[in-house]
C-alpha cells in the first residue's frame, strides 16, 4: 500500500513537471503575456539633463557613477537655473517618431520613456505642475503625446518611466539630503497627493493605452519615506484607469510580496543569474550613463549586447536597452549602430527570442552558448542553440536530452539541414565550416514533443573533454566552500582541502573510449605526501601530492602566489557507452593543505 502511494505520488510529480514545462512561465499574470513574448524593448532617458551632456559650467558631473541624468542633484544646480539648459534644445529637429522608428528597426517591441525623471520635470503638458515641457516651448510641445502617437502608428507598446519616490524640484519631494534635514510624513504626503497621484491620472487618461508604468525606487519601501499605503494607492489608480497596464517591482513592492506586481526589474545593468517562473527584466545601457554623456567611453559591443539579451531570454527574462538622445533629438552614432546590428540579427533569428523561453537544462551547462525553447500548439518543440563560439572542430555536442531528435538546421538558412549522430543523451551535430552569423549563430533542434531531460550531467565540452569543478559536482564529502578568485584572477577559484574529501560527477559517454585524466591543484606541502584518487566504475588512478611551488604575478609588486598546475593521473577506460560516475578523492596528511581547482577528462 505504502509502495503504491509512493508510486502515485511520483506520477503526480512527473505529470506536474511536464505540465509546467508546457505552460512556460507559470507565474505570469494574464496581462503580462505580451511582455514575456516581446523580450526586447527600448528605454529612453531624455530630459533637461540631456542639454548638460554630463558637464556643468565646465565641471564634469560629480560622482563616479557618472549618470548624466543626475547632474541637477550632484552638481547642486538651482531649480530655476537648471531649466536654462533647455535653451540648447533644437526643437525644430526633435522628433520622437525617429526614436520609435529606430526601436522598430532594432527589433524592439516596446518603448519606455522618462516621462518624469528624478529632476521632477514633466515631458508632457501637465496641468498639475508648470515644471514641464509645455511651459518652456513655443509652440508648446508634449513629448509624451508625440511618442504615444508614434508608438500607436508603428505598432509598439508604450511604457512611461515615472520617478515617484524622488523628486528634486518639488519642495516636499524626496531628495537624499532629506536624510539630514528630515521631512515629515505630512509634508511628503502633500507632494504625493498634490503631484504624484494627479500626474499619474493625467498620464493614464490623456495618452491612449499605456503598456507599462515603470517606477524607479530601487530599495524596498520599508527603507524609504514612502508608505505601503501610498504605493497601493498609486497602483490602485493604475488598476482603476488602465487595468491592463503593467507595473514593475521598482514601485517599491517586490513581486514576491505582491503577486499583482507584473514583473521584476533587476538592478541597473544587472543580467539574469537564474531561471525564474515570473516575468523579469534587465534595464541596460549601451555604454554606462542613461542620459547622454559627452565623456562616455565604455561602449559594449553589439555581440556583448546580443549575448546579454539571449542570456536573459534563456532564463525567462527580458532586456530593455537604453538610448540617451542628445538635446537635438539625435541618437548617438555608437548607440544607433549597435541597435541596427541587433535588429539585423533579430530579423533573421528573432524566432529564437520572441515568445521563446528557458529550457530546463542546468544553467551554463554547455560551454558553447545558451539554449532557448519554443513549444508549438501541436506539441512539437524547437530548441534554439545559440552558438557563441563556432567550434573549430565543426562538431557541436549537446548533452542531457532524452528525446529523439527529428531534425537539425541553421535558423539563418532552414534549408541547410545538419547531420547528427545520437547515442543515449548525447547528440553530436555536424556543423558547416563557416559560422552563419558573425555575431551569434543559431542552430535549431526539432522534436516531436517537449524533450525530457536528464538532469545533473556534466556536458561534453566543445573542446573535446569534460570539465569537472567543485561548482558542477553532484555530490561531495568534506569541504565544499569555494574560494573566490584572488589577486585579479591570477589565483583561480578553488577549494581548500585539509581533510579527506571527495567530489562526484555524472557523465554520459557516447562511445567506448580511453581518456586522459588530469587534475589541477596547488600544493606547497611535503612532496609525495597525501593521496589523490580518481575513479570511474571500471578503473582507478592514484597519485601522491606534488609540490607545485609559487610564481610571480607582476614584477616588483610583492605578487607571489601559489601555482595551480595540471597533473596527469593516467588513463581511464570506458568500455561501452553509458552513464558513469566519476569520483575524485583527496587524502591529505595531517596539517597539510591542498587547493583543488579542477579535473579534466580529455576525450579526443
Ligand atoms: C537608477 C537611476 C536612474 C536611472 C535608472 C535606470 O535608478 O537613479 O538615473 O534612470 O536607474 O534603471
């Protein structure tokens, strides 16, 4: 009876897993489905600060975080003088439709603009405050109206960034100096009821459908002057006026505490690190600053930006990439070029991004790139292998999928089918010599149903071997505390072994073979003391600890570090294809310490 109950329980667990897989992101509100399909959006930081370009009266922006949109606060500019920056704007030339057209060419599906940033200046014709664009233009401009019309015309969703917590121009708004001078709850509520709530009503009433209200309080409300009641009031206004509008977690309420929050916003330029079942997004810049900064230098490459987007989608995430147009409305060349390159790529490979999701293999399991997945209504499923580094061997190993592969081809040329050989849970694809795309190439795998996976395996490396580290071990005994890389990475991540310790990994060998087995460690103790043993089911290799000594990182800088050297333990034989457990054991002598880095099985 007990056994039967156990069996039923397992069946329920398995069925639920299959069901979850086919449903995709389980914790997505209905209204956010377009957002998880869209995956890629444009962020626009544009306002009075764009006229300063990160410099005020000859002085560079204070504070090394170099966010040009903070110049009002950082360089202590007076409220009235700040708006003189608007004299530099070329109103004839400024055309928000151009930004929307660029977003479209870049393959972005939504646009979020700073309707009101921390400076408190409104980019629309606000009846609530005359610290707005209409007050300073002749004829009066309403940038939000122009942008909303352009978005509607070109089929993009519109998002509005609204700085609710921080407002530097309003006497009762929050600026960080109030930590010194204080503000009463009553005064702050005057700002809230007098500016935030009525401006929110304007934005949600006069500009058509708003896809996203994007707030920017990057710490939890309990650590700010804003109360939970005020936040709920604000959210209530949105739900009342535009029930389909999405709200992000920087409202100050986390998605975990309020499931009515539609998506989580990660930190600035923070990319995903794990798969989530709820919608999430990284706000990202092409260089560093959000508002245009004349001294910007750190431009990321198109490939880097594309890989950030792909990496996020492979974990069920979105990316919103920022442009900081100049005061004449122009988008900086360096930004435009990268966006166009991404758009070109997406026009060929977009199928692997839009409406695609995470696939449940272990994160970073394959060293050639990232996988996204799409299941069709008839159950057939495509996996998109994003190959970051086209293998010199022209062979691509895919580990962990049990399902029979129906077809493999290049997304850039679906008529180019690829031959493959499969054994157990390893498929080896034959690639053409030339990568189809100079940025990232995509290989499609087609399955008749959602593929079942074999979890916990160490994948075959594209470099012909298996790389075993403390991080990808399945089991261990003894110390598992990983020491982070030190001395600028010249000391690699490792584990200090002072007592008997062992680590175990699981692999699938797709053919019988004999492989070399190398272990990398640092040891400065007694030569030939201790014992290392590497084991598979059929064989065992042993060695004593060898002293690896020290070496110098840079001359004349007191930079002497322990040397991590690879030692060949010998050869292990695998007489037939199948699953194998690989164990590595260290037995140090009393008071001796070894630093273990990795084990490598060379399959070539
Ligand atoms: C931060 C900054 C802000 C920028 C935003 C973008 O919160 O204060 O200037 O708008 O991040 O994510």
